[in-house]
C-alpha cells in the first residue's frame, strides 16, 4: 500500500485500513516457534557476534 501521496493523517489511516481489510489473512504461527518472552535468553556473547 502506497501512502506517499496521501496528504493528511486521516486519509493515510483510511487507506491503510482498507489495504489491511483487503489483504489475505496472515498464517498462524507454527506450534514450535517461541515468541517474545518465551524465547531463550542469551547470557553473554562476544562483541560483534549475532545472538540468535
């Protein structure tokens, strides 16, 4: 959805809502995928390394 040419906030909001309604529903999260607080925590890691 392109909202670059929408001038005011309300118009942008309307366009976004319409696009969300038209979009295909998102797939459910897989059973084994942890989210947010359930993710494994990283204690300490060397600088510059990816944590997950």
